[in-house]
């Protein structure tokens, strides 16, 4: 079952589909967008040299037939699809659920026609669809040590065992390379936390020391790159601690084997990554 929905910035939503007051007749622009390929000619040689490539913004055009109380439904469209305002376009099917940020470019409902058909154009500056939910993967983990029946001793009991220095396969189910949120959490003293992609050998390392309770958050998403330290609720930009040679690691499509470590205090370092899959089309 397919569902197409648009929700504006005020939280007003419209589901477009057969059997509703708004029957979808056509939709274009949800397939992979076009790319601009820059090349340069070489004198006296066949062909060209590749310079760069960039993906264009996405334009989604929706055509729907108005049913029921046509006049009321037309006015409702104007209220939900406000010109130049931002909203979220969501596509759901049995195989994929994804969303994209969109701005209303035009809405056209020709009067005095039958059947009444509305044409809506949405512009998506960021061309890729995103999964509805984030995925969180632990690079370090805690193995529980509790067992029953439970016997309490005066010296106390071990509740869990921190498993560090292990490779973890982080799977990107989308078809686009993506950034992620990396979180370093210290439960003790940690010096120079690091995350390595063992396949590409790209790494990100910080020349800083952490104390128990510190949380360092790194955003590797293109256009949103940040490195912040949360110490006792106070947020500090520590971008300048980035070690030379570090890269804002991207998750390639499919497998990404990540490995966390520190110069010292690895046993006191918890690492997790959070990301949303992206799709070139739905």
C-alpha cells in the first residue's frame, strides 16, 4: 500500500491517495535527480577530462483530482500548501519509507473545469530522501554480568563489563554516502579519543582529554560539521582539537567497519554513532 503525505510547518497534513478527497493522478520528481557534470576539453585529444559533479535540487510535481466537496477541498489545499513555505513530503510503500524537506513553489487549481485537478510544485533544495527514523549503533558495548539466583556480597557485585577495542560493522541501508553523529562518552579519564574506518583508513581523532561525565558530539554531515564538548551541561566548541589528517568520516553504502580507541583510557570510553539513510529516489 502506497501513501503520500505533505505536512506543513504548522503541523497540518494531507494524505493523497485513492479513496480520499484528493485522488493522486500523477507524480513526477521522485526518481533520482539529474546531475551536472563539469568537464574540460583537451586540445588535440578525443573526449574530455572530468572536473566535478553536483546533483541538482529536486522538483516534485503532484497532480491530484479533487472529490467530495470540491470547493472546501480546494480552500483546504491553499491552507496546507502555502506558497514559499516549508514542509515535509513523505513517501511510504511496502519497500521504503522516506521523507524530504520541500518548499511550495506553485499551486494551481484551474476554475470552472471538470474534473477539478490541482497541480502542486515542490522545490527540494536538498535532493535526497531521508529515512523516517535514525539508526543508532554502539561501537563499544556493555556485557551484563548479572545472573539469577542473585547472591549479594559485602564487597558488591559487577553489573556489567565494558567491551572496547572491537570492530563493529555499521550498515548504511541507503544508496547515498552519508554523514553521522559520533558521540564519545567518558566514564573515566580518556586521552585523545579516535574513531577509525578500517576499510578506508579514514579516521577522526581529537587532541583533548576527557573526564568522567564528558560527552563529545561530532557531526560529520556535509554543511553541518561541528565538534562540541558537553562538560557538566556547559557546551564548548572544540573544533580546534581536530588532529591533523583527520577526516569527517562518511558512511558508504553498505558495510562500514568502525573501530574506536584512545591513546589512554580506552576502557573508559563509550562510543555510539547515529545516522539516517538517504536515497536518491523512491
